[in-house]
């Protein structure tokens, strides 16, 4: 009996030492991707104000990538070097369904972006995400204060209040930002 207890103790000890080093990372789902986008909105909002620069968060709907850039004085785009912000992919579990922006309207494929201005204004944007199981989330950004709102479900832009958070459409308000 003592031998069994000792063997179980040794196995538990080895597992406790080895398990933190195993690559058991879960691929991000709909909620995690929505929160990451909301976090990048906040970071770019404050970065644009503090550095007095125009910044862009670019989306490639076909590849499922998100990347941040700053607009140089000559009009060219330079990658943003902000801690925690880099090019990242929302795939494989999540995809962009469509994105509504002020400058392009409804975009279902290709590329589009959200612009952040030094004055604190943000281009109005609504992002629709979905996963393989037909679950969806909608992310909106307030153009005045840069706050993001995340809604469960596929909420159409006309039914969203422009400046008010809350439960709207066919989904419940989750909050972020």
C-alpha cells in the first residue's frame, strides 16, 4: 500500500513540474478575438492622442489578419511599434463576416481599416465576427470617445445606438473598453 502511495506521489510531482511547460494552448474563440480587437482599439485610441498621429487598424477579411500602422508625414504607412500590438490572425476558429466603415461602407472581402485621429475621434466601425458553429458577435466603436461595445449575435449597424451601450438587437451587451 505504501508503494502505491509513493508511486502516485512521484507521478503527481512529475506532472506538476512538467505540465506548465507543455504547449496546451487553446486557440482563441469568438469571445477572445472580440476582446483582443477591443483592446487594440483602446491602445490605438490613446496612442493616437498621446503621439498626435493618425493610426490605422487594418483588417484583411480574406486572410483573417489584423495589423496596426501609423501614417507618416509623407502619407506612407509605417508599422506601429506599441507593446502588445503586432500583426495577428483571427483564424482558424473565427472569421470576419463583414465590416462596416465610414469610408468604404459594407465590406465582405478584401481589406479595410479603422482610422484613429490625434483629436480623439475614431472612424465609426462595426465588425461582425462568426465561428464554425454559426455563433456571432458584433463589435462597435464609439466615434467620439473610442469606447468599444461587444454584442452577442449579429447586430446590424442601423439598430445600434450610436453613442449608448446596452442590450440591443438579438444579442446581449457584453461590454469592453
